C-alpha cells in the first residue's frame, strides 16, 4: 500500500504539485499522478456536459409527451439547461466531436428520469433520442 502524500492528503499533494510547477522543479513532480488528475479533469468536464444534456432532454421529453402540463416553469427550466450546456461547450469546445455519443448516453438517463417524473410507460417515449444536439439547443419552447 502506498503511503505517498497523494494517497494520504490529496489537498496537500495538490498544493505541493502546484508549488513545484511554479518553481520550475519539474523533476520533483509526481508525474504519473499529475497526468492522471489532468485526464480526470477532462473526464469531469465531459461528465458534466452529459449530465446537463440529460437534464435538458428530460425536460424536452416532458414538454413533448406531457403537453397538458406545459408551463412557463418548464420553458424556463429548458432555457436554463440550454444556457448551462452552451456555457460548458464554450469552455470545452473540443468536446463537440463527442456530442453524438454524449447525446445517446444522456438520452438513456433522460428516459429514466422522464419515466420517473411523469409516470408514463417506457413505450410512451421514443427508444432513440429524437433530437440532434442543435435541435435540442434551439427548438421550441421559448419564452
């Protein structure tokens, strides 16, 4: 079992690695763990975007398949998620080529959430995402 600072006090480890970087002491860096943490940060950005897309798609499913319940609140929830997704895309435009895969992943989560929130059966919703990324970001509803 490793007893490095990385394993015992992550906050102290990050402060130390930042100090070493700023001081130009590259040979003293914990290279393997620094590289892993940098990759992990990128995965978190992708996970955050996928989560935002799932929330957006959940609201769009409810909007389209529970139309009797449409309200300004739903319009605003959709607008909010679109802004969050757009913000994430501005911060990480390199994720654009991954959008088809992310939309498919997000749609699976959205189906579960929409079924839980609406009480509608699985058969009430399309089995595959009915929207492209651009459609989900720009189609109705608007306020």
